[in-house]
């Protein structure tokens, strides 16, 4: 299982409420800003989808200065 941090509860719900989504949560993670992904399902994500999830997870934990520097160097597509 892979854990990805998310920015907010709204972001978490957006990822886990879609029944077709690879992401899910469990009662253990209630109130925690993260979603889960079974490692065996990682291949169902495109490279771009996975990159976006990883980037968003990092940005949710990065300092404001580091996040701004990253976004400046890697503007959203």
C-alpha cells in the first residue's frame, strides 16, 4: 500500500469518492490528510497522473518557499 498526502479533506474526498478511482481510504486514516493506493494498481495510472499525485503530495508538505520555487520552475500545464 502506498500513502499519498493530500492538501485537504476536500482533495481526499475528490480522490476516494469516485468508485472507479484507484485511491481509497480506511477508518484508520479518518481525519488524516492522505489517500491510499494499492501498489498492484499503480500501473492503472498514467505517468502524468502519477506525477501529479506525487507532486501534489510533496507540495502539500513543502514549505511555502520551496513550493513557490518548485512551481516557478515547473509551471502547471
